[in-house]
């Protein structure tokens, strides 16, 4: 089993690297210092800090005492997802390390990461109390995003904590309606917006950007994945939010790898992939989220 163990050791950094690079919601990952692992694999403890406001200073007694409470709340992961793959011994003509490395990377990019992104954005959408609905055009996209930013500013969310998630279509509409100037002779013209008024803008494909999603149980080898929830799910145009408003935790790992000599079911390499993840939006953070979705067709 030494070969299997070595391969798993190589896959774990690959999984983490691909996830951080490809996931549109990676920026919303919870800070590691606020997350505490537990003995139970499907639960996690999240730090909750509570303090009190200012009081009157007294020249004789000095500062009024204040309580600071740090507690750890236990939360269960709502999503325990997995899939098993196998590569026949004879199909592995070169090395299983190369075959599996490509397989894992491709699986993450095309199935795992889109599903996690879609689940997170849908969870954020269901929690927001500030939203608008319209079919945006090149002329209305900029004003709509401005409204979202101002709404959060009125809720005392600092611009440095904001982020904009928008579909490529909405982002392009915003880009088309901003005037740029170039220096004479400059042939390197780039109209891709990465920040808007100092706020980072992340493009999210529409296929990951719905108000509600349904996760398929994947009971058969040809099923699985996610889809926009029929009748109640809507396309999202953009979300402007405080990066701290959504608390996301992901455990991604290749849990088991069996060589053909050990695999009792097939003469093949067997790769079991399992992912725990969940997204939390706490009640005191909902004012830091502004949602804009597409107007439903008549």
C-alpha cells in the first residue's frame, strides 16, 4: 500500500491548489483561526465573539467593566458528498499517478467546484433581506450595482470589506458603460474590470449563480451533481456583499485509494473522493448582503 499512500499524499495538495484557484467563492472561506475541528468528521466548531458597547468613564472609579465572551458553537455540515472512480489495471498504460492526477484535477474543475460555488451563492441568496429583481441592460447594470453598494454603505459596511459577484454578462455591461482613456501610442487596451470603485469584482458563470439549487443524491453511476431548483430557483445577476457576511467551511480530500492488488471488487485502481462542506450566514450579518436577480419571464 506504500504506492497508494504516496499517491494520496500527492493528491491532497493538488486538490487544495485547484480548489483555491478555480472556485469563485474561495475568497469567502472562513479564517482558519475561527474554525475548530471536532472528533466527529461531519461537525465543526465556529468561534462566536460577543462584547458590549461603551459606558461612561468615571474620574474616580475609572473605566466601567465590560464582558467579552468567546464561545464555540457546534455546527453540522449539511453536505456530505462523494463519488467512487476506478481505472482498470490494463487501461493504466503509463502510471496511475499521471492518470489519477489528471482525473482528480478535471473532476474538481468540472463537478466539485461548480457545485460548491452554486450551493454557497444559493445559500447566501436565501438569507438576504435586501434584493431587487430586473432584467439588466447595458444602460441599467451600472445603476443597479451602485444601488447595491450604497445600500451596504448605509448599513455601515466599509468598502474595504465589500466584494461584487456578477455574471460575465452583467460585468461586461458594466465595462461597456465606463469611459476609459488611453495614452497615445498605447496598443495594449484592456477593458476587463477587476475592481469597481475599489471593490473587487468576481465573475461567476450563470450556471453557478442561482437563488436556489437542488443537489442530486447520485444514486446511480450516471446521476449526481446539482441543478437550479425547478419553479422556485431564479438566475442571479449580481451580489454585493460584506466578505464577512458568509462563513464557509470546506473539507476536500481524497479519502481512500486502493491498488488493483488490494481492490476486491475489480482489477482496477479505486479512487474514493469525499467532500464535506457548508455555508453559514448568521442573522447579524444579513444586512451585509444585497442580491439582484433576473426578472422572471411572464
